[in-house]
C-alpha cells in the first residue's frame, strides 16, 4: 500500500514534532491532490485530523485527511518546551486501522526565571511567560532591572 509523508518546514525558537497517520478510504481525487498519489488508486487507508496537544501546534493543521503512514509534526507554543527532548517521541503516525499512534510527549512550561536569574529583582514564573519586578528606585528596561538598589 503506498504511503506518503506530509512535510512542513517551520522556522522559529519552538521545538518541532513529527506525526504520521494511517487511515480509511476517502475519495481518491482529494487525497491525490494532497499527497501526489495517482488518481484512481484503491485500498488506501486514511485518518482524520490528528489529536490536539495542549500548548502545541500541529505542523499541517489545515489538512483534514491523512493517508496511512503519514506523519504529523508538532511545535510547542512560545514559552513551552518538550518534556522529552527526543524528536522520536514528538510524533504520531496514521495507522492501517485509521487511528493515530499514541503521542508520547507533552509540552511543559519553560521556567524563564531560572534563565533570567540575575536580571530581575523578583521574578515570578507564569504559564508560558514570566513577570519581572524591580525594587523601588529601579526601573525595568527590556527584561532587566536598572538603577541603584
């Protein structure tokens, strides 16, 4: 059974994840336009949209049907990173039964305060971001407190 991959090039600071799909029949013309298969192919398996992942974006979120063997990539939203940094754990594949494989990773909050440990007088990590507070008499310029203590 032929299979194809959906590939998307993403540029940015976030991590990239790949997913693949195996699914049940759909009109060959539509999938032919999406994957490059010859029109009239039969016995193909297709999956619907891949599962959603909290704080992540699917690389090909506008595609609604995937062919068996297709992989989908996810990127963690800004302020989040993969709990497991292995790219192999950040993808799902369309299987021959029309279901997706299980995604074995999650996006977790980045602790910006740990990275900016000496730039704020007081730093509070928040979901996907942080709050930087300066002591009286000091001002915040960018992400750093300036002035006399």
